[in-house]
C-alpha cells in the first residue's frame, strides 16, 4: 500500500520545514508553521517510496498568474483556469519526464475564489490573508531516477526560486533550485 506512507512522510517533512523555511511572512500577521508566502518563491515537498513519487507544490498565485484575488475579468478567469490546467500536466512540472508517469494531479487555488474565506474549510489554512496561492499535489512513478529537472520556472518565469525538501526511504535533503539550475539531485 504505497499511498499509506504519504500522510506520514508529509507530516515528517512539514515538521522539518521551519529550520529551512524563510521567516519573511511575519508582515502578513500570521505565524502559522508552514506559511512562508513569499513572492518569487515556490516550495515543493517531495517524497519517494520505491518508485512512487509524491509531490506537493505551493506557490503564491502572483508567481503563476500575476494576481492573488478572485478573478475579476473574463481574462483573469481564463488565466486562472488555464494555469490550473497547465499545472496538472507532467511537462509543466518536469523538463524531461522520460522515466516518469503521472498518475494523479490535484490543483487547488486557495484564496482565489469569489467567497473570501471558503478556503478555511478545505485545510488550506496556510494561505496568507489576501494572498491567493496555488497548491498542487502529484503522484508519479519514476524508474531508477537520481535527478529531476524541473520545468516550473521556465513555464512560470516569476518563480525565481524553487525550494525543494525531499525525502526517500533512506535519505532526505533540501535544495534551492533556480532558473539557471533547475536540477534536483537526490540519493535514494
Ligand atoms: Zn502574496
């Protein structure tokens, strides 16, 4: 039952985060644990168990669509819908997904719906007030990989840093990826 390790491993990661996390979200008046909403930065938790990869992406919506509120024009509605569709695709996530298959993708946009506080009911309480976000979960299987090249920063140039916290059955680590260096190397 590969999926059963997911909540446990994610909890372990989230507990590990504060050490590596930025502390610049204080100006939002919110001290919640994993609430580092910083424009230009996206964060990714990665758990690998056997050949199964579980990824959890969090990004300020400013990085993805350039606004962080409910869409107000037809153009913004289209932008939001398009970004949600794009983020659910493997080539958006990875540059060379040759050895990976995407089994599941779930993209949510807390803080971006017309009802100002509906995200409080969906477990997305990490959203900073008035700052919409994109949260995406992925389940992949990848054969014998030791590195992943991410495409997110090429797709969404406003993402200047991708902070990756990863854990495998035996190792764990942290890496800060940039548009110039989008490769994550990990030890299984
Ligand atoms: Zn923001």
